[in-house]
C-alpha cells in the first residue's frame, strides 16, 4: 500500500465525470474534492485537482487574451490558481499549468513545420512570462518569501529550455525537482 498525497494535480483530464469516476473506481473515493474547469483545448484535455483539503479560492486565467487586438488566449488549458487552507494559519496556493505542447501534426506540409514549431515555442515563452507575472502579482515582494505556493504542471519542455527561463531565472522561484537525487527524478517522454 502507498501513502497517498493530500493534493494531486493532473493534466489531460477529459471531464469532471472522468475524474470522479477515477477517484471512485481506482482510488476508493480517497479524495473528498475534485475540480476540472473546461478550457479552450479542442481535444478537451484540461487540468484537474483531487484534494482532501477544501479549496478556499479558485481563479482561472484562461480568459487572458494574447493582446487586446484579438481573441486568442494565452492559455489554451489554463493557469489554474487554487488556494487551500492546510491548517488554521497555513495556506497553500497552487498554480496548475499545462503549457503549449511541442507536438507538430504530421499532416502539416513540410514547409510549414518550422513555422509551427516557432509558434509553439513563442506561445510557451509567453505563457511562462505570464505565469511569472501572475505569481509575482499574487504575492507582492513583502509576501513572496513568506507565502506557501507552488507552480507546477506539464511545461512541455526541459528545465533548461530558453522558453521556460522566465519561470527559473530571476523569478525568485526554485526548481524543487532539482533538489531530488537524480535517481528519484522522473518524467514521461513521448515520441
């Protein structure tokens, strides 16, 4: 038997019904609270949360436009901001992300592949910058080092990628995974 975490953040969740069914069938209703907010991903793969802590506030950032001139949104799958009261005087805020994928459809003409790669990288960089602004806006300088928060999710890139640098360099945040022994680090690589 495994120790179960109190909060689980997930990507590519198809619906709240799927998440509740997963909790019921495979986790024996271990989690009291479940959350999925439908986003703009055409494949309907959203971010989700299972928790035994009640969610105090939920803020979606999926409606933030790329610019004021158009209706394209920065986050197709959200930067979901969720605050939990862990104990009476201790809160935790999670910024759950699923950044733009590197996937390029095999059906795109070869002459457009690099354009699609560049577009995806640019959007991931824009998303990284916006996540940094959201976090620093939520926790102003005097609160930044005193509050408990984590930025997590599927960043769809390597930790050293230039498109994720806003989250790493001069952000005040640390890559917690880098503290683990290399044998304890794990990720899934998809072809």
